[in-house]
C-alpha cells in the first residue's frame, strides 16, 4: 500500500457545506441579538421612517415657510440655544470651581444643588407654573402681601414667558453639566496648582494657564452635546407656557404639538424634520471631536 492511499485525519478533507450556513455559536448570537434588533426597528427605524414618509411632500415646507408662527418658532429656537446654553455652561464652569472646595457645607450644598436635575421634570416644572399663576400663585401672593399691589401676569408676555422657559431649562439641566465639568477639574493634577501658587500665580492666572487649557476640550464637547439636547428639549417650554401666549413661545421641539392639535399631521412631521439641518451638523462636529 502506497503512502498516498493511507487514510489519515490530516489528509482527510472536510466535506464542503452547501450554501450559507451558520455555526452553532453564530446562531445563538443572532438569537440573543434578535430582540434588540426588533425593538430598534419597531421603536426607532419605523417611527423615523414613517415620519419622513408623512413629511415627504415639498408643499408642506412651503406651507411652513408661509406660517408666521413657524418663523417665530425658528427665531425662538436660535435665541434659546444661544442664550440658554452659553449662560448655562458659563455658570456650570464657575460652579464646578466652587464645588472643588473641601468643606462640609459645600458638600451639603452640592447635594441640594443636584436635586433639580435628579427629580422628574413634570412635577417640578408644573409646580413652577403654579407658582407663577397671576391669581393664586405663591409669587404674586407674596408680592401682594408685601406691596398691596397685584403682581404681573408672568406668562402672558411672550418675551418674559420665553425668558422664564430658558431660566427653567438652565435651572433643570445646570447640575448635570456642573458635575461633568467638576469631574474634569478634579482630573487636573493638584501639583500644577501647587507649583503655580509657589510662583505667585493668583486665582485668575491659575484658571487661565492651568484650568482652562486642561478643560477647554471638555467644555466645547459639553457645549455641543448640550446644544443637541436643547434642540430636543420639550419639557421646559411646553410644560411651563404650552407655547403661549398666542403660540409665540414655541420652539421646534414643541411646534409639532400645535399642528397636531390643528389635525395637520403632515405639518407636524415637517416641522420636526426642519430641525435636522440644525441637529445633524452638531452631531457631526460632536463625533469629529470625540474621534480625535
């Protein structure tokens, strides 16, 4: 018998599988992933795709451009983003330095400071709305007791109502960004501050030459991420003003509700799609910074 005729395991060829077949491990992997894929398709892909399908007509965007409320909403959204985010992030940067002090009362204040962000939005913002009620709200009641005069109708003026909505947004989300920036401050080596103090650097110089160069990337990243969150912030405006008075305090996140109330589903979806040119560049710059 020749060597070529010897049937050994090393020389024996495995039978080829016909077509596409999964191994047992791959099959179990797909079975475990399948529920998550189904949930993603059912609750993300399908609603988004259906929204785009409802907003597919160019005539809807022509109607939106002709609606003065839509133009006012776009302006409100830009004002909201520019003012609220810059004020919020600047205050968060300042407070993150304050909470680095190692004193017991500072720790107590930090716990109380986090509460607005930790509690649910609906009861907290609705409680502020009740406080601003012109007839029986606690603020106007206190004004009447102190001055014997009626307080203003806080939410009846569009400018004042939008300003109060921005203040509520800042108050609600400020603790979160303060904690993020506080974590960035605590990551800076303390030896740098000690060396700067030995050289006679004051608080401003320590911030300018140590704190800010170490946190600038984190600050810009948080600002971009905050802009993305704020574009979709529904609660701060809708729960406080409902878009009023006369639909003059709507932002893009709440405008769709106005059209839904008017039974104009296509316009509601189109108004949401109009926010994408604002959100997508922010997402792009955000991902670009994170990939560095």
